[in-house]
C-alpha cells in the first residue's frame, strides 16, 4: 500500500531530521578528537556524550520513519 502525501512528507521529514542528527554527531566526534589531541580530555568526553545522545535520537527517528512506511504511524488529516 502506498503512502498518502502527508505520510510521505512525514517520513521524509523524519529521515531528514535523522540525517541532520547523524552528521551533527559526526562533526562533534571530529571536534572531540581535536580536543583530545590538544589535551582537553574532559571537553572531548563531553562532546562525545552529546554525539552519542544525537545518535540515539537519530536511531529513534529512523525507527519512526520505518513505522510511517509500514503505516503503524499515520499523519492525521488536518483542516486548514
């Protein structure tokens, strides 16, 4: 069964948000490595914790997008 346009948009939005979180996490890991190389272990560890939290949120959004695809989550029609 194909998705309705609102559900296609919801799935795309969820996947876009997940991708943004993924690349933000990657960027934070790169910065954390630089901090670690500069001797700032505490700062590096703090950034890694944030990056891991972003990864968890990304995984959830990807899961929600999969649920939209399988029609377990459906965007309700809104009256404008």
